[in-house]
């Protein structure tokens, strides 16, 4: 996938040591840069530098925009190496060619970091990694998101696989179970191992309800089923019950597109 400056997926970014000198800091870098940074940090530790030395790492697009607007940065949003997850602002280096600056440079430069960009914008603290961004130790870091799973069978049966995919799409825990349901709603459901009765509702159903803009109580009752049916463009009768169910088929078709 093509990465975009300031829109690097979380799966490509790793938290680095030495972060959060200030609160407005995202101490993350791309995996290759982060692994290299850790070797620098280990050297700094030996020299008894402060534990917190990172003023900033990754800077998403919105923060680049904010910094440009409030004069904290001259860099055009979308152009900063912070937006690629490849730049670190190191705290306490002093000016160019100060003793601390030179100590840091002697450690970082052999590890494929430089201050060239920093120099051009008058920032001794701004260091950029020029090695392989997503490779650690010569092999590709296991960072890109997993490939999309196989398609659900569009059979209208509300089983654990369908629920699990729904959970993945909604970003809730993907255990394949809708838990905590009212037994009083049983008549609206298919008999399914994916449905557990009890109390408290289901976080998947809550996420679905929030998305649909209805009361988020976590219970798959007739009103929630009707709202789901409206979204899916099928008859809104409030029942998931028939097996195979046209509603569940429509849900499976929708989930197979990776959305709900
Ligand atoms: Zn910087």
C-alpha cells in the first residue's frame, strides 16, 4: 500500500524509548527507524543522559497543520519527515556543534541518522533516519496489516464466523460471540452458538447501535434489528429468525465488502 505523509497506519509505527519531554508529543517512529533509535538510546543511557530526550517523533497531518498555523513550524503540512515517522526532535542538544550536539552526532550518524534537514531549517534537534524505514535487522518488519480474510459464505446463517467478521469490521473484540442478550429477544434471533443470553449486552451490538444512531444498550432487540435491516436495504420486520435469513445474507454480503 502507498503510505501518505501524516497518515501512516498505526501498524507501521512503534513507540520509542525516551519520549514525552512535553505532553504534545507522539513518540513513535516507523519500525526500522524505531529499532535504530533504540540503539542510539542505549548509547545515551550509558552516557547517563536524561531518560526523556524525545520532544517529538511521528506528527500526523492535523498536528503538522496546527504547528504551521501557530508558527511552531515553517514546514508545509505533508512535507515534514515527522509525518513519515522518520524524524525525531532530540531535547537538550544545545546549538549546532555544541558538545552535546557533537556527542549525539557521533552516535547517530553511523546509524544512518543526520541533521541535514534540521540544519537547513535552523533546528539542531531535528534528526532524520535515512535507513530502511520498515526493515529491522535486514528483514521486512512484520508490520503491514494482515491480508483481508477470506470471504464469508453468504448462506444467511448467523454463526460465529459472521459475528467475528462483524466484530472485526466494527473494531470490537473478535470472539465470534454476541454476549449478554435478553432471553426475551430470543424470538427475534436465529438459534445460534454466536448468541449468548444473560445480561449486560454486547459491545459489538453497542458499536452497531452507535453507528446507526440508536440507543446503544447492547441488546439485539427488534428495534435494533429493524435499524440494521434498513441499513442493509432489506425488509424491516425486526427478525433475524428465519434460517437462512435474507437479513443475515445481506449482512454477510455487506461484511464481505469490508464495511457495515
Ligand atoms: Zn523536528
